[in-house]
């Protein structure tokens, strides 16, 4: 899971800059084709995330639930297949 401080930093960078810096890597902020909302795709800990600006003209699920406007909406999905971690042979582990 991503720390709240990192999410706040990403949200602030997304709204004020043309790039987002995550774990020392810079990612370009793009706009969605249909509604021209700011978006940035980034990887943290081997997992892919995409931050998308909230559309002010449409009520989102957070506002419908009575909460305030979220700073960042994170879509969590499956990333690319990563290599398995290195394992020792069973014979080396069992005594």
C-alpha cells in the first residue's frame, strides 16, 4: 500500500506541474482525451497506479457518499508479470 504522504505529494504535483516525481522517477502528466482531466501513470513497489484528476462538473462516488472532494483517485489493478523472488534449493533449507 502507498503511504498517505506519497499520495498527497502525487496529488499536489498532478495539479500544479507537468510532471510527477515518484521514488526518484519523473512521470509526465497527460490529459484524458475526452474530458481533458490530468492523469499520470506510475509504478511503486512493482505495482502500477494511475492518478486521475476528479471532474468538478460531475459528482463522484465520494461526494455521493457525503464525503468531501478526494485529492486523488487511485485505480488499482494488475501490473506486468514480475520475476519470482530468488529461492534456495529445498535441500539447503531442510536439515
